[in-house]
C-alpha cells in the first residue's frame, strides 16, 4: 500500500450505540405483552450481506427469523425458540438466527444489536 492510500476512511466507522433508530409499533398480531416498538438502521452491504443496527423496546413479541448473525450491544432480553429452548441476551452475546425459526422476544431493557443478514 502506498503512503497516499489510507488504510481506512472515517466513513467506514460509526458509533452503533449513538445511531438514531426510528422505532415503530410492532404489529398487534405479533405482540404478546406490553406495547413494544422496533426498528432498524441499515448501515451498508458487503458482498451481498446487509449490516445494520436493530432495536426493540420493552415488551414481548413474536417473529419469524431471517438468516442472521448478531452481537448484542445494550439491553436485556430472553429469546425463546419454538420447541422450548431459550437464551438470555445481554451485551456481548453473539448469536445466529436461522431463516424460518419462530421466536419470542421478551425484552426487559431496550435491546440494541448489530446484525449481519443475507
């Protein structure tokens, strides 16, 4: 690499906890308790993989997942899967969701994650 070519650009970096994520009510047929809201901010794409930030406010909702890897940045939740297994989510947890998995998100503290999705 020549000295005139920077190793990276400032545009390649962001503070994921400071990104404004517009939250919208989760559809009523997916809400099990509370009045949770969710939203995401797409940050970009790399070789066909979308990456961004997703947030879910306190409450319980259902979802059908897409193929995704994520890292929890903030908040706390229990993620339950059809069939009975569950995992506690907290900052630092890395997870993988598989397309078509049916899940229940029980969020006790607003959850924010960085995701990578095909």
